[in-house]
C-alpha cells in the first residue's frame, strides 16, 4: 500500500474515532415534517425532519415516528463530525435512544489503523494465491 493510501486510511480512522467517542452535541429543534419511504425488499424507513438547527433530519423507528407531531420541540443529540442522530427527547421523555453503533465503529477503526500502520496488506503479488495477509 502506498504512502498516500496509508495516510488516507489513518485520517479516516481518526475522523471515525473522533465522531464515535467525542461528546455529543445537543440542540433544541422543532419537528417540521415526517416522511416514510416504502421499500419492497425490507421494512419501511421513517425519517423526522427538523428546523432550527444544524441537523436536517434523523432516521427513526416506528414508535418514535408516531410519538412526535409536527411542531413539537425536541432535544436532538448528534455526533460531532458526521452529525448522526444519537438520541431524541421531548422534555424528560426519551423518544429515540442511542444505539450501539459507536461500539460497532471499533472494528472499522481498528481495520483502518492496522492498514495504515502496515500490519494488514491488501496487495497481492502475481505469484501469491492469497488475497490479503497479515504482515
């Protein structure tokens, strides 16, 4: 792997780590509208759209979709870098709770760091039958 690719893997791993493990940002927003996307291959997806802050919308579950009405003021917790929704509250009532996606980010972060330090190589020589190996 060349230096530029390894540097890019390192920077992406750092951004993912900052996004996953830095403190959340909380904003007071108003629910603007609801949208539902019907998918024929799997369950429908539900999205709440907001006004009054840096977060435009959040994908939520069915119960959170039905719990809020247009115009409701909610507190939305978001990640710092990629602005992903981590939780929605209306007053003291928790509408949507943060899931375990932050802990699942450890696997791609570790993989990218290992690739950036050269511990995992993704190249293949012409005389080698393996696709990748630990170096």
